[in-house]
């Protein structure tokens, strides 16, 4: 077992609780964080958190992407803070007051702000009033979120060096869209290898299907972790 766990958050995008628990159990010896997203949380409720932690000290990334008026986001953040996640996501597009409300409601949780969803292309961004290069919106929202107290940002591997230069060294940069060399990109449009993403300034790599879709998720996590050590 490695001394230091790899800076990887395994996305437990599982169809049921049993599968999520099995994946979590297989990967926690090798990775620092497991990520529970909206689908699993909405299906199972908060009990999923203890199920995937399984008594281990693995960090929990609660990827709920909260986006509402500040008072409501504060209430939601307070509600899930009792689950002691390490990270909780909110949309930076909810505005500075909303991000700050989450930060203040959950002071022991690292609030991670999503800048621009990587699923939005230039046309889709224009349609929601964010015309112009996506990098401009990413940069603007990153600065807004950090100014409002967010301790982490979620951004694509392509944006990580730009965001790092905007926000400095102290903000945790989390990147999905990570694929080991030779792996299938699946529906991720802009991917980078784990090594490249870390070199560009990422602190935590979100990796799902290259690990959970493998015949042996534990072995896949161990392999990727070893390549990073
Ligand atoms: O399986 P894969 O490695 O593509 O999983 C990536 C995870 O990161 C998924 O849980 C997905 O919802 C999440 N994510 C993403 N792109 C974003 C934000 C989150 O892929 N911009």
C-alpha cells in the first residue's frame, strides 16, 4: 500500500449503492478522495456518505453543484456540512453572495466553485449570455469565486494553467476530464493525462470510468496512482 495516497478523486457514478460501496472499497487504499455526485446522492440520500467511507479516512467530495439564492444555498450547505465532506461544489455563476453564503454556512468544508461547465460550447455559452471566449468567463468566475472565499475551483485540464495564474498558489484546482494515455476519452471533449494535468497546476484529479469501468477498479486505481508517485 502506498505511503501517500494519490491526489485523485474517484467519481463513484454508480447505478446503485452496492456498486458504489464496492468501488469505494477497492480504490480507497490508493486515492485520497472519493466523489459522490448528484445522481447517487439524489437516489440514496445522505446515508451514501457513510456507506462509501466505510470507516476509512478517505476524503469525501460531495459534488452537488449548488446554485440558488444565497439563503437557500446556505441552508443546503449547512445541511450537508454535518456529513463532513472535504469538498462541496457550488456554481460560481450563482454570484459572489451565493458563494460566500456557502463558505460561511460550512466553515469546515472546502467550497469548490464550478466556473463554466465543460459541456457548454461557444454557442451554448452565447445562448446563456456568456458570449466571447470561454476562457474569459472562466477567468472572471474563478476570480469572483475566490474573492468570495471559495477554497477550490473545478476547471478543465485545458484551463488549469490559466486559472492558476489568475488565482495564485493557495487555491485547490480540481480537474475532471482526465484520461491515462491511450484510454478512451468517452464523452469528455477536452482531456489530459494525469501527469499533464498535475504539471499544469492541478491539485486533485477527478477520474471516473477509467477506474470504475475497469475489470478490476482497485488495480486500475493502483496503476494510475503508481504512475503519479
Ligand atoms: O468518468 P469520468 O472520468 O468522465 O468522470 C468525470 C466525473 O467528473 C463525472 O462525475 C462528471 O460528472 C464530473 N465532471 C465532469 N466535468 C465537469 C464537472 C464534473 O466530468 N466539468
